[in-house]
C-alpha cells in the first residue's frame, strides 16, 4: 500500500519523505496506517502528512515543512498550538497530577465559570467523548 501512495506522489504533489517513511511503518501495525478513517486520505488518492509539532497557527510535518493548520485540532486549538498561557496552565496542573477518577475543586470552578458565562445555564455535567 505504501508503494501505491508513493507512486501517486508525482500526481498529488511532493509529500514529505518523513511522512512516507512513517506511513510505511504505520501500515505494518495500524490498519490503513492511521488511527482514524478521517485521516486516511486513501479515498482522495493521497497520503496523510505525519505531524511532528505545532506552534500558533502552523503544523510541521516529519520533515519540518510548515503548513497553516486549518483543522485546529477540530476546535480545541482555537488559541493556536502551544499558546503560552495554555502551556503554563497545563504544565502547572500536570505537575499536580490529572485524571484522579474523583471530583476536584478545579472542575467545580470550571462549572461555576460556565454557569456565570452562559446565563441560561444553571448546571453543567463535564464529560468526555471519543471519536
């Protein structure tokens, strides 16, 4: 399958050699080479870029090519990637642990703030979901 993607490189543009190498490795252990059918790109004749890092409005592939991030982590990166205030807050909380499996003051404060900010909301339930 990786060969088929590599053969289409000339038609679809220059893909990152690093992404091609990572796709080859991924295909050996991950069905379709990606963990989400949305990321597969096979239906449109391309191959996924493997992202190594992100900063602000940009993502960088395995060869450090820079791209504007129009996906924005599907919403969570609305302030941009690695926004300093967010990095600081996450680092602070991570140093105290996370995911205790029990209620915390932080979630109470968040619920209070949400109810204050959205005047029609009286109560909230904080849950996660996966795709």
